[in-house]
C-alpha cells in the first residue's frame, strides 16, 4: 500500500524557505544543532541531546555510503548542508548537493564557506526528478529524509540510477508503513503528509521492489523505528515551547495542527523508519 498526495514541489519549497503560514524550518533547525532530520537514540535510557542524536543518524548514513577518498557524491535533498559538511570533514571526498529550496542553497553554500570546505562542496537549486547532471557522473548518493518529499519517487530513483556509475552505493533514510493502515492510522498519515509536505509513504516491500525496478540491488535494510521515534515527542515539546513565536497573523490553528501531527507521529504504530543501503547494478 502506498499513500500518495499532490504532485508538486511548491509545498516543500515553501516549508523549507520559511514562507508558509508556519515559518517552522529555521526555528526547528536552530534547536536541532543545524539539522532538520530525526535523531538516533540507542535505547530508552539514552539521554543524548537532540543535536548529538541527529549527528549520530548522519554518521549511520555515512557508514552506509562507505565513502572512498576522491569520490564525487550526490546529496539528494541536501537541506542547508549540515550532513554534507559532516561528511566532508571526516572523509576526503567531493559533494554536490541539490535542493528545491533556493533559501537552503544559499545557507548550504555559506555553511561550506564558513567551514573552509567550499573547494569540495557544491550546492545547486535543482529538481531531483530532472537532475542537471550527465549520465554516470557520481560515485555514490544519499537521500537523508528527502525521498518522501518527492512528488514522483520512481522518477527520482530513475534519475539517481542514471547519474550514478555502476556499483555506486545509495543510502536512503525514509518513513515506511510497518503495518496495514486502519482508519485512525490513515488519518494520522494524511495529517503528517499535509503538514510536512510528504508526498508518498509505502511499505518496505514496495520500496525494495521500486529500487529493483531502477537497477538497484538492496544490500541491507535497518529498521530503526524505535530508535528515532523519540524525535517526534521532543520536537512537539520544542514547538510548544516557542508556540507564541510561531503564531502570527492568525495561524494558531495551523501551528497547533503541526504540533499535534508531530506528536502523533511518535505514537502511531503504523509509522516506521528505515535506513536502506543499495548498490547500482
């Protein structure tokens, strides 16, 4: 079962450019140490702060990439460049990041420059469904919580397959449906999609099948749902703590809906979260 929503990029760009009714992305990123993705906690006793937990998740994805010196790697949905910067500081590689948000491109470029990494980092405003790169121009790619934003995931996988060289590695973190959706679960998924610009969520089997259809062989799947769900609770608490800053121009209903949707994510059994490792055939 695949949940699909609208077919445009505008809602995603609006969310990350901070021009929507709830200018959330920038405020949350500052709380999360510059990242805007889930954190990883080892167990219920792990009291790691969110900024460290999000870096921990980045490191897990980097491990899946197995980066080699001199490789040219593609960051699909690069955000403001924080994960790419972490990769560049730990491995002698080159990174090209793409995002649909022009504001994110500017921030990513500034981050790379401030970190002294501009010579190995390039960030572009581009649509992942129509990548502006020649065939076989990258040695690996990752999509850290970006695939669910894509209006057509199959098209993104086709483009990713096209621009990767044979035997290149692909690492993806994404939401999946763990169990069949009941009425209540479907309502939560719909609210999450509407709130966070999510365009598709599928079962893991459907995901693996789709990757195979685009010349990717899945080598490992790690279900880390229980390790990341705490993010939803902490994120909802963080939003509530700055609710008055988020409320502006009569958007209280939208703000409260976002807080509630975030908390529901952490308490809905149908939601899962995986790291998928694959190799381009």
